[in-house]
C-alpha cells in the first residue's frame, strides 16, 4: 500500500483548519481567501511537518488577516435582505421591493432608470416580522445570475476579440472562492454570478483573464503579459474585487 501523502490535505493549526495543496512551486505560499479560509500551497517535496511548522510561525499574520476579512466580508454573510434596502448591481445600489408571485418561475424586474429591483417570488419565501419583510439571499443570488447571463454574449465577444482566442462555451454559475474558471481541455469558461454586483469592467476583466488561459494555462509571467495586453486595467479590477466586496 502506498503511503504517499495526498496532493491536497487539511492541517489544524491553532484550532483553524488550513487547506494545504502541493504544487509545482519553489516556496510556500500562504493566503486567506475572501471567505476567510486559510489556504497554503507548498512545494512537492514538503512534508506535513514542514507545513505545520511554517503555519506555527505565521500564526500572528493569520490572525490579523482573518480579522481583516471578517470585518470586510461580514455583511456578505447575511442570509436575508430587508425590503426597501439596497443591494448592489453593476456597481450601483438598487432598492429592493417584493411582489407576490405564485408561479414556479422566479422573476426579477430591474429598472436601471430608478435604480430599483422588483423581485417577484412566492410569498412563502418572504418572512414578515414587526412590519418588515425580508427576502432570502437565494433570490438576490439568482437575480444577479440572470443579469450576468444577459451580458454574457457581449462579455464573451469582448474577451475573445481582445485575447484572440475562442472558447467553446461560456457559462454563469455561483462560485465560493473564484471569480471565474477555464477548462482549457474543453475550452469552457465560467463566470461567477457575483460579478454582477460590481462595475461591468470587473466582469470584462475576469472574462479576459479566463480567456487568456486558453493561450497560457497557468499564471506565469507569460500569462500576465497576455492579460496586460488584452486588459491593461486588470490590476485595478483585481484590487477592487479584493478590497471592496459588495455590502448586500
């Protein structure tokens, strides 16, 4: 029986579960994703003991970084949204309202002129307490997915023209840790539905990023050279997505 350590495994360090992944890299790379999960990439030759020792040395940094993420991302963890409040769509606040809709198909009506979103969904999904009605987060997620899907043909054409490569398929789905993905083998690109909360330039930059993987399947210097050519403002978009998550 082989005793080789798996390529991906979990280490508990100071009471925190850390996801560790072996990669073709020279040095250990530690990061906190936008949900506050601790991720560690290690070279193939590293042992679990090496990884555990490294994490022990970085406990102060981990604690500080997770505290920053908790403060920044906390509002995103709300499960429900109060009617009359604003949620973000294409980088702008839109006021939410609810209309009972007893059909099985969810329907959001977006009014850009008034910056308003009317959500038509079953009244059984809306809670009412103390004169206030709250809307489930799933309805907001689905609304953003629908709005991004409307923009998808234009985004695909934009990215493919800028990059000079063509995908076989473009899709939208909800992702927890990535803004997009590209299956190089299948030529399939997916965009995170949450991009619809941000200015359209963010969706354009992520579309270019994923399309560039059709040319360069890694994040090497060559890849970023291609991305810079296709989308000169990608660094600003990356900063915006990292530092300013939408508030509702």
